[in-house]
């Protein structure tokens, strides 16, 4: 047990899927997993373990932002012997042609915080996902005829920015924005584990199209299935 997770050793699978919202974790677990068990509810950050097609998988909420996923992914990697974490979340598109509900497999995350330096002694604002896991997701997507986009995303600590976000995105070659993958990737490198990030586009900052919270919960399931089908190959 840790200060943030009260699951017992052995109650968390080697592969964890991490949505930000703990209620989304609950919906995913109840929709896709068999023999589901709630193994953590400290701070209402729900974590469930069950089986998908006979393979044990854990679905764990991460909370919002690098500090939150930083705590949970660190503890999962280092105290619960987790080998693989796939973040499954939402993102805002910086590009007009990246549309609502497109699925994005993150190749690189640009972080605008010092998280990687402080937590993992990484002197870089750009951190890649784990090649093995990234490639396995791409292979699985091809097998299931699921189209994915990939490239560099912005992993931001600030939701409401004062500067022109499109100039910032163009300068740093950023396709979309979310708030967690930079810390997850840094922790994976530090722990010598595997991490990836799948995102569904929930809003387009150029066209101003956006989804509701209910739509995000109910229409991101293709991404979830892709993550689960990848997880059972690990």
C-alpha cells in the first residue's frame, strides 16, 4: 500500500490502462472486463482489476495534470510491479484537419514543466513514448482496421493560457494538447518500464467544435478497445 493506493500487492495487473476521470475508469471496467474488483478508492481515485479475453488488466484513474498522473504512475511502476501503462484520454486539436473523435497515438510529448528534470533527471522538454508499446498499438490498430494519427502533442500544465496558443503550437510542431503524458513518459523511463498514450480528440481549437462530458464518456470506446486489444498481447 502507498499513501494514495490501498490495493494489496497482487491486486493490480502488470498492464494498466489509465483514463484521467475515475468515473470513466469505472465505466470502462464495468463495460469491458469480467470478474471486476474495485481495488482502490482512496481519494475516490478508483482502480479496478478484472480480465479482458482471459487476460488480467487494471483500469486506473489518473486525475488531471502531470502532478497527479506523476504520483499514480510512479507508485504503480515502482511499488506494484506494473510493467506497462497506456494512458487513454482526450485531447484538443491544434490542427483544423485533426477532427473530433480521431484517435491519436502519441509518439512524443512536449512538456512545459520541469517535471521530467525533477522526477527523472531528464534534461529535455520532448520525451517519446516507449517504442515497443507505440509500435504494438500501431500494429493492433492495423489488425482491427482502426485509423490512428501520430506525432508530437503538447502536454500542458496550464489549461487557460495567456499567450497565443496557435503560435506556440506551430513553433513547437504540436498537433494537439492534453495534460498528462509528459509525466507518464518520464516516470516510465526512470523506472525502465513501458508507457504509451492514446487520445481521442474531444474538441478542435481551430473550428471550435467540442464534445460534451457525456459524449466523451460514451464515444471514446473505440480507443478503449484498441488499448485493451494491445494490452492482452503484452
